[in-house]
C-alpha cells in the first residue's frame, strides 16, 4: 500500500495489450535549445491554428483536451466508443476475430466505412466493429498512476481492478466536462473518424484538415443508425492508442486452419475469462505480458497448457512466472494439412525442433499489436521495406510494416506537416503522465508561443535518432526509463523557457518517487532483478531441447530500472 499519492504509477504490464521493447539504449537525440535562434531557423505554421480535432478519449486524448482548451483553442473530441477511458472500458463483448493472415496494415484496425453512393439518410449496422471492444480481461488489475492534477488518495492499494481505473478516468472526464453524460457539444461519442485528408482553400493552397465522421447510434437489439458528416479543422491530434490492430504471426498452414475453424483461434485481445477454456488443451503462443498472465489464469482450469516461446532478452524472467506444470515448447514451424472431415484437435503442429504435437483444442495468440491509422490511408506504405526510406520530397509515410511509426519529430509531431500530431505512441513510458508534456507542447507550438526547428533541422535530428536507435523495427518507439527522463528534462527546459519568454503555463517535473515505485513494484512482481543476470547453467539442457541457444537468453544492464522497463513493456512474443 502506498504511503503517499506521489508514489503511484502505471502498472507497466498485465494488460492483454501488446507493445514492443528495445534492446538498444542509445541517446534520444534531443535537440539543443537556442533562445537566440534566428526566425529562419524555426518552423513557421502554414496557417493559423484555432480549431483542433482530437481522435480518442483515452488518457492522452483527455490530457490533450485539457491543455488545448485551457490555451484557448476550439477543441472537439471524437471517440468511437460510448464512454471515455480508452482501454479501461471492460465489456463482456469481445473484439471480432483477428484476420489470418494479418490484414494490410492500412486497414489493420478497421476498414473505413464511407457513405454509400447517393447516401442521404441513415443505415442499419452492427456496432461491435465500430466501437472496438477493448483488450482488457475481467480479472485484470493495474497499478496505474494518477493524473498529476487529481492524485490518488493516501492509502490507495498498489493494484486496482480495471473498473476502478475506469471510474477514475470517467471522474477525470467529468471534472473537465467531457464525460458521456455531460452533454458537451465539443465531444462526440459513438463517432468514428473514417478519413482525414488535407483541406484546400479557394486558391488551391493547403489550409487545414477535413474529417469524415461516422456516428453510430444503436436503435434496437441488432440494429443501429449510421450518420456521416464532414467537419474542418486546423490541426489534428491522434490519440487512438497503440493496441488496435492485432498481430498474428505468419506461419505455414495457419490461414487454412483459421478458415476451417475460425472460433478455435483467438488473439489475446479477445480473452475475457477462463471458464470457456475449462478442461481443454490450450496452446498459447507467446509468454510475455498477455501470454504469460493469461496462462497463469487458465492453468487451474485447463487440462493442459502448451506455451510456445521464441528466444529474446529477459525470456527467463517471464518464464519464471509460468506455473510449473506449463509445458513450454519452442516456436511453431508449421501447421500440417488437415484431412477433410477431421476435427481441430486432430491438427498436427510441427515445432522448429521437429517435434509434432496434437490434441490441441484452442489456440490463443499473445503476439502483440501493430500500429495502424485507417483514417490516414495516404500515410501508410507497406511497400517500403523495414530499413528502406521513401525519397525525400515524396510523401513521407507514417506506417510501413506496423512495427513502428516514422517521420515524427520527438516521436509526436509529423515533420512534413506539424499540424498533425500523435500522443502516447511510444512504449516504455507512463502514458498517464507523459501525455501532459506532449499536450502542453502542442498548445504552445500551435499558439506560436514555442517553436519547432526548421523542417530541414527536424529531418536531420530524426535521421540521427534513427541511427542512434539502430534503425527501424519494433524497438524504435521504445523509450525506457533513461530516455523518458531525458525527454521530460528537455520538455521542461523547452516549454518553461518558452513560457518565460512568451507567457503561458509552465509545467513541473514528475512527482518524486515515481520511478522508484515502479522499480519496487516490478521487483515484487518478477523477483529481484540485478545487473548481469545469466541463465542458470542447470537449465541449459532444457533450453537446447527447446531449440534455443542459452547464450541468447542472457542479458546485462547498468540500471535495474531499464531492465524492468524492458520486461514490463514487452508483450511481443
């Protein structure tokens, strides 16, 4: 139990929501501050920003609303769900089945629903795909941080059930007048953004953004009314979160199996409770946060659990949370063809070490998510390879393979057009607190009371950051403790320095004790982790039997906090 509200912070794991880790800890590439910079060395907005759209009413969206509205902008929030809170809205209704193989990354979350030709009224439609049920299971608990504005009361337990977090975020929304029952005309619930495009003035010059919006209102048990409309804005904040497009690994034979037995395979985002899996043999692919925690909950009820793993740093730490009677197996090589008329449990699953298992009743993929923004189709380009780039001068993509987001200054402002911003797209940081700095930065940049470097300088800094992080990939968005603290120090200097010079709000650093509380909670959860942890020699034969090289499982770190950040944010199988 916490002794003060300042010691609260985010449960950095436990969600059936996936994210990515990095094994390289390079510098973030923070730009230097130069208060004497000439006007030519800073970016000038192409048009004045007065009206701002925020897509998403989770922690990042709500904090952005607070900062932008208090700075005097006309702000409108669009949320596809019927309440605020982002992922912390548990429902028994689960998401739809994940596509196998993965859908193209441009529509990884959903296929935008555009008005039918000649549309002039409303249409009936099911709501589940529209609202996107969240990847939270019934028993989930979290050690989430409070927003600094409304701290947790003294004596708040270390871990809270998800409904407490839901209630807390709805209280925060009500405090700012944007809850679903506040009747605020500047918030639209049940409204999904289907398309965001550049807007042009009467002279053909770029002048803001046009949003195509779809509101879906339930009219009966199985019917809904859809209404489309367009609205214009000067700037757009994307706060849709990182956990929308499920990732299913490409394994030979899996697509055929999924086509025949779609309800026997599921992604961790669909998991709700253990009862439907009672007395069954379950194969869980992945052993990090979601895969490992779901395995722990299923273990007392399932007949048998296979846990498929692949070697990565910190694997041995994750495995020690698995119950002893879990059967750990290596990666899956392929699903052998199934004879006509055969049952799902007859499927033969070949592993990379040549072993074949059968008799599996259900498969759960705890294999993470991909970045996707279906409402920005022009900024997805899956034809670009992992470490390839679009030619400068051509339209620069935001998303290529879904493992990372490109072309962002400081990981949140689109370099080619800085009136498009992204909140809380990094991992390895605390979204409840980090978004405050990003939201305030947007308020100051768009009010021209703080300035970005020139476009050329933003690209130079970006290229430097790509090199420092070892190129693109799933590690690219990872911050970790050191980078997060470095970023916050930069934001404090930049934003508070701008406030002194131009006026406006200043911001404080994080409350003392936040990082330490994360470390202690993590050690309590995973055991004491110290630098230079090595895989026990006694386990070497076991690792080799799984087709794994024990040396690949060793790791070292100069700082326990970095180890814990890697562990807690790793949900990639």
